[in-house]
C-alpha cells in the first residue's frame, strides 16, 4: 500500500509514525526526568529505606515515603471496598433488572457522572460531605463500635470530617461510575442465546445472573476493578480537600493522613531545600511506577477478557 | 416446593440488594450534581465574568481572569494535542495496522490515559518551568496536551479501523497514493468519530487541576500572555474553596458550576454524535 | 493546503499572544502571612499605574524556592534568610511589613480574647500532651470560664510556611520540650492534628471544625471573625493581640541593613509586647535588575501610601527610620 516511490506518502507516513511514537517518548521521558530529578534523594535515602521510613521531616531533612504510601494504600483500598458492591449492583441493575426504558437514561447518567471533574468531587466533599461525616456518620460509627475491642480503634479520636474515612468515601463515590460502566460493558458480553437457554430451563433471573452473567464477565469486571484502583491511586484533587495532609501512620480512620498525590499538590511548589524537592520528585516517581504497574495488570486482564469473548 | 420457594426468595433478595445498591450509588451522584447546580446557579452573576478578583477578604470582584485563562490553556492544549493524537492514531490504524508496534503503542496509550495527572505536572515543571525561569501558560497547555494525546490517539485508531477496507481499495484502484486516500477518504469516513474523540478529550482535560498547579500556576489579573502565569478556573477553585472567605466560597461554587456544565455539555455532545452517526 | 493555512494561523496566534502586554506584569509568590495587605496594595497600585503585580500566596517556603529557582520576579517570606544563605543564592532581602501570629480557637461559647493561654499550655496542646479543653492546665489559667470536655483538634500548616516558622520559633524559644521534640522551621513535623494549606487553609479548617485550635496571621483572624486568645508574654503579662501590642513587640527589634535585616521579633521583652510577632520579607534576585527596579517602585509607593490600608488590616507599617534604611539598602545594591 505504502508506495515507496511517492515522497509525499513517505513524508506523511513518517509524520504519523513520529506522532504515534510520541507516546513511547513521553513515557520514557517522564521516567527519565523523574529519575534524574530525584537522583539526589535516591542516592541519599536508597530504595528500601525510602519506602519504609515513616519520617517526613523537612526540618531535619529526613524524608521517607512510608506515611504517603500508607495513606495512598488505605484510601484506595477502602474506596475500592466501598465502590465495588455498589458499582456491580448498578451494573447488574442496568443490564438485567431495569425496565428497558430506564436502561438508556441510567446508563447515560452514570457516564455523565464519570465525566464530572475530580475537583468538583473534592470541593463538594469539603463543603457538603465533610459536615455530614463529622456531624452524623462518624459519631454514629463511633457509638456502634465503641464496645468492640479492635474495631473501635479504627474510629478513635474526634470526628473531624477531615480524615482518611471522608477521603475514602469521596474517592469511592468518584470511582463508582467508572467501575460501574466497565462492569456493565463486561456484563453485556454475555451472549443472549446462553441466557435465553438458561431461562428456558427454568432458571430465575438471579440464577441467570449468578451462574451465567457473572462468570462470563468475571475477567472484565476484575480488569475494571484494577483499572479503577489505578485511577484511585493517582487521584489528587478529590482527596486533597479533605485529607488533612498529616505525615503520620495512624490506626484510626478518623485521623488526618497524607497520600502521595496530596503531598505533591501541597508541597511541590514550596519545597525550599533541594533535597526536599528531590524527595518530592522521588514520590512522583514511586507513584508513576506504582500506577503504571497497576494499569498494566488491568490492561492485561481486560485484553484477556476481550480475546476470550470476542471470538 | 420448598426448593422452588427458596430459590425464589434468594432471587428476590439478591435483586432487591442490587437495586438498592444502584439507588444508593445514584443517590450520592445525584446529590453532588444537584448541590453543584443549586449552589452554583445562586452564585452566578454578570460581575463574575466581567471583573478581575478583588483583594483577599474584600467582597465583590469576579473571575474574568480565570475564565479567559482556562479557555486559553484549553485551546492551546487542543491545538497541540489533537494533531499529534490524530496523526498518531492514523499511523496505528493505517501504516502499522495489525503490526506488533501498533499493539504495543495502543496498550501504552491506554496506560498513559490513566497515568496520574499530577505526575505529568511535576514532569512539565522540570522540563518547561524551571529551565525557562518562570511559570507560564504554555507549560499548562502542554501538560494538558500530554493527557489529551493518548485519548485522541486511541479513539482515532478505533474510528479509522471502522472505516471499511473496501473504501480504501476503491481509491487505490483510481491510482491515489495512500496519504491522499487517508486524508480524502478515510478521514472523511471517520470524521464524526474523530470529532467525538476530540470533544471527549477536551471534556477530559477541561476539568484537570493537578497538572496546572505547578505549570500555568495562577494570576490575579486578566492576562492572555502565555509566557506568564495564567489563571485557570480549576486552580482558582482549589485556592478559593480551601480559603476562609465566604465570598471566595461563593465564587468557587459559581466556577464549579460553569466547569461542570461545560464538561457535561461536551460529554453529551460527544455521545449524541456517536448515537446519531453509528445507529 | 488547508492544513498549512491552519498551521500558519496557529503560529500567528501564538506569537500575538506572547507579545501582547508582556512588560507590565510583576510576578511574586510566597508568604501567605502578608497576602491580604499585598493584594490590597497591588489592587490600588494597579488602578493608579496599570502595573499588574501578581502575588500568589503559596507559602514562605514556596517564596524562597521560586525566587531561588528564578521562576518569579520576587519572593516573599516571613522566615528571614541568614546573610550567608542570601549570599550563596545571590539574593537581596528587606522587610515590608510587620504583623502578629495569633492562636485562634473554635469553641462554643468562647469569645474573642476570652481564653487565656501561656507558653506552657500552648506548646503542650500542640505537642498533643493536653488533649482536652477542660485540662487542669487550661482551667487554672481560666478560672470562671466553662470549657467543654471535648478533644482538641489541632490545625497546623502543612506547607512551607513563614507563619509556622515564626510560631515554632516562638515555641522553641519558650519550651525546651518543643525544641527537642519538634524544633523550629517553615514545615515541621507536628505530632498531632490536621494540616491545612496556607493561612487561608488554617482559617478555613478552624472555622469548620468544632473544638479546634490553630494559628494564623492576625488579619486572617479579623477578616474571618475567628476567635483569638490572650497569651502570656515574656514580662508575665496576659496580652490581647492588637495593633498596639504588635507595635510594642517591633519596637525593640534591631533591623540591620548590613545583615540584610535578619531579625526575629518573637518573645519580645516589652511589657505590652505580643509574644508572637514577626516581620515579613521580600526576596529579590540580584541579577534581575530590571524587574527589581519595578518591585522596589511598588514598595516605595506602598511605604508612602499604604500605611492606612496596612493598619486597617492590623499590620504594622515599618517605622519611618526603617523605611529610610530599606530605601538606602536598595540604592546600595544598585536598585533605583
């Protein structure tokens, strides 16, 4: 097809090729720049030590990522735990339960909600959700758990509404539409014929969902969940408003904390010492690598799901 | 009988639970949207679009600088990101169709789409802000363009792949070189799809905040000079909502309303084009 | 052809946008402490001269970082740099205005200046040793005031902050425990509490969080009607923050141009001195002579015409003699 004789064709082909290689170039560039900028910190704090050091202290110029990694880990895990059942519920509802005339509008609404910028979620979290959490939900959780030995420690301390729990709730609300729409797409992969034959055998609606739709969609849903996890890992603005930027590891979900992203947003432009800035670049590098791996895993499962069912 | 009843009850319970879950999820989502619309509309006024900010803690003033800055940054991000994305997608769908490199770049783009945007902000700070010696609008546009490229690239690839191969063959038969076929036949066939991709990618970056914090920074004045710090709605929302002044909070709601409506209109427009074209 | 035309159009647009009004903007960034007064001055100045002084309050640490990296025309910081450091980074430094940091609380029923604290109780609250508002140490200072049996939420600055520098400098001076456990600096590792960005953020969180305590520049407390406390000073007096008591703290300070005005005003000895006062400084890059001139012109204007506005926001304008010293310092360093 590509006629080697036509110079214009060669030119156009090269331009498109360069444009598409821009993606590889960007990824490599980001990796290189981050490593280069964080080199002083990598040299000084090492890799293992940086990961497990809980000290993030600009006064003594001692930096460890542990508190940030911990905050990121807790908020993403918690938000995924909250989001998965709801998102799958929505997906099941939209594909299997809802009457046909509602399927379109609800599906559309979910996609619109996935498009709302994360800063809107964050701001809403501060102005609307945080007072609800500190005034209603957190005191309630404290009361019902106060006599249970280990769980009560999860809700120790004053309910401030600016803490890990609130941040996780916001994050989960934000990824619900995302997870739901991927799950829905996976549920749709189930061939109608298989479902029909199950109904013909006398299966109830739930049995069809449980034994046919979910097994069919399993890989896709799993990929979708991991993808949402990747999204949640790197989310900044939705959590920055209500996390309280606190570099400590605490057992209570009602304590303020810091995630990698929020630390970057708050401290990056104002780090005064060179080693401070290098450590922040190091954090960015850690985040980049973590999310890259997570997203690659998600992509792997989604591709596998696609290959399995699109035949 | 017993077994049938048990199956029925189990089914009822499960189905009610997922309906409840759906309602619960939708409730929060509607709550957010309703809250933004309600607080936003009541905060809107003409001054907001005509005036620059008043000094901190003084009532009045507007966000003219942020509206203009946001448009400017997004416009240039589009001008930079879209051509690269469309051309890159063309390579994957046409010249490298079915080849290994096409798959690799495709997967990498999918990953790039979800790379934390704040990381891109730090990257652009290192390559464009510090070396140039000042925060500037270009850096903000480029940070957003980096986010746009993989989105546009992937949709373009998909859309071009949907153009039937026979169309191209017909054009080849007339002796047209490949690049002409692409520009005059394939692009035309996939135009609405590519447009949708572009619109959705604009919607995606218009609400981005994190990559702008360390690049285009902020500016208290109306400025269209892209070599200088440029204000944006999203960064202003972050500053104002986190600030203590009630007048700031009101303006933050108004800005949030405008951004949300803008993004939703783009998203709806994108969906409508798909529906209208591919149904 | 269309493509080439479009590309040409884009190029022209880009060039135009870059050339339009390039000269009359000054970019500054840094301390949030003086942000209310700087933005008020800049607003007036813009009306009169058309010069756009874009001041972004990102924190003193940010001010130092961005001027050191030369990404702004001037930096602002309440954490004065030592002359050696200035020498090394080729920077100039001069004071612009003086203010006070005040503890602010949000406790139901407590009014402005009602709650009394001393250095001991304040440092122990921020160390997390005093956990409840009705702690014996606080009750002892406040006989007759009903304090709730509630946990204290400490709100502090999470960004690189000169307000924090002034505040922790004070706490380190008065409390050995603070000095050894936390220390002084723009960003310190607080043992308890929630972190907010900027004076704005602390004011916002204190406003929104019941039973909280934080520290902000006085203008933020005033503008946002936050409840401030009394504080016992070095002379043993309980002092209410006010223009007078800040001024009293500034009187004893020795601003020395040969040391680039490096000085702390905390824990001042005066009988009526507010113990946590501080000056806020402007940082200039030595080689940016063009923009330095414009920045100096702005501050010269502010020194002449800005006192009333500063006082309105409860900042202390620099005394006349100090203003003269600053202007001489500019001359000595080739500005003007």
